[in-house]
C-alpha cells in the first residue's frame, strides 16, 4: 500500500482535447502540429500528459533533451505512431540509440552532424535530422556561411542522413518590442528556405520556426509545422498575445482551458486568540479571534516562500489568505470567514472551486514570474491524477 501524498496535481483530459482542437482549427489541416513537452511537459508530467495528448490525436512531440525523449517514449502506447523530436541536448554516445529508435533531432553544429553520420553507419539506419539555422536568435543554429558545407555533407551521405526538417527559433515573438528583430529573422529564413528548396532534397524537408506566440501573432511563420508549447496547456504566452488574439475576435471568451489544477486538504484546525503571532517569527499578528487551517504544502513542494502573507487558496468556495510564513511543508490559512471547516476538506492551490479560481499566474505574486516558470517549478514528485 502506498500512503497518501500531501497534495495532488490534476490533469484534465477534456481541457487537453479542447486546446488541441483550438490549435488545430487555427492552423488548418496542412500545417503539422508538434507539441513541445520540454520541462516535464511544462510541469504537467510527461508520463501523465503525453498519453492523454496522444489519445487526443497528437502525433508529433518535441522535447529539449534525450532523457525527456526516452521518458516520452516509455509513456506512449506500444507501437505508437508519434514522431519524437529532440530540439536541444543529446550526447554523442546517445545518438545511436536515437537513430535506432527513429527519434529525430536538431543538428546545429558540425560535431553533432558528423557524430550523427557515425551513429547511422554504426546502427545501419539513417539518422533523421533537422538542421537548425541561425537567423538572429544567437543561441543555437548554423551560421549562414556554414550552410553550403552542411547541406553538401548531407547530400553526400544521403543514405545515412535523412533531412527531415530545416528550422530556426524566433527571439521573442510574444512581445511587439521585438517586431524588427522577428521580421528580420523571417526574411532571412525565407531566403534560406528558397535556397534549400533549390537543392532538391527529396522528400522535401519540413520548414518550421513558429512557437505559440508566432503561431498567433505571425501566421506566415507557420510554414509546414508549428512547435507549440504553452498554448496546449491552456495559456496565451503573454498578455500582449492574448490581447492581439482578442482584437481579431467577435467574443471575449477565452478559447483555451487550463489543464492543470493543484489540490491539497486541511490537515488541522486551530483557534487563536487576539494578540498572538502565527507560525515562525512575527510576520502575522492576530487582531481578532482567528481560526487557522493548516495545509500540508510548503516551499518543499513548490509553494513559494514569497507567498508568505500573500498567497490565496480556496476552501469551501471562498478565497482565503495564507497567513504567516510559508514553511517547508505547511502553510496556515485564515479560515475565520468560513462558517464551517473540517479536517480533510479540499484546498485548491491552483484551479477552480465553485465560481472562484486561483490562476497559475497568481502564484507568482509580485515577482511577475511567467506562467512558464511557475509551471515547470511544480515538483515531479507530486502525484498526477487524470480527471475529466
Ligand atoms: C520552448 C520552445 C518552443 C515552444 O514555445 P512556446 O512559447 O511554449 O510555444 C518552440 N520551439 C523551441 C525551439 C523551443 O525551445
């Protein structure tokens, strides 16, 4: 028997299906959808999230590293039809494994290109590669001057190197402040695309550059495939992109649904007299008789200490204050406004209860953390449960 965890993360099957249908509908049937599941599927948990996305029709996944690709592979049904693509780190000694398994990967430097050929010869199968090109992000990607040599090399070893894609990444399509930089990148990539097409690779590689923000804000960047991360989990990348999306709509309804919820339970209840400090130190002082509920989550479970005296939770469909400091394993919640509170009662840390909702963004309080960071910080160790 496995003892209970102190909190659970719920993953909504219907929200995943809703978000995928929204994205699919937006991009149309001729653009492929790759779901970006790096960062443990943006904190949702690869093992839980990816099989549900597969069930909802996902057939292309992008990870950052080889470990994630391996985890993803384990989580999908045997004989699955999905393409797995590694966009970032894979050690040379793991390349034969990737080639053997038919896992695709980005190549952005000469060493990996040569190692891919070695791995392909060793396994007797072709490596499926995506050449990443530099267009202005200045992170990873072959420089323009190198491209002739790169594609000549791929052509010369066509039996072992299958060119599946040519791609680049935009340096911040979620903000209009980057408009010039982004449109310059698009122009450069367009030229590279035309030139690669003239080289006559058959079948033609897929050209891809768009993330969630670009998919919405710059529809021309969708090309053959979009690599969508944050949107599939129910979030617009930034407020700016949300407003841009709304400006083109007739209604103000959010078409996306949050996939994740985080819930715990009341562990203990205590009545405190007027004029006492609560918890460690002196950060919260009662100026009235106060009823406190203790909830077994804290910074050790990813509930940030910066939410001390600031966080909000839902109990009994009421929004309540976290009082005192967030401890490693516990928080205290002022439940005085509730008529009734019981041990074991549900506590919502992220998600809905009745008509109230705690958003992921609100966990970032004043620090203006992005949804991206808040999500990936949710510890892997909190059990994930599938709900409808
Ligand atoms: C993270 C990432 C994406 C997805 O970005 P979102 O903003 O979450 O849609 C796409 N491509 C690359 C290369 C990435 O690293």
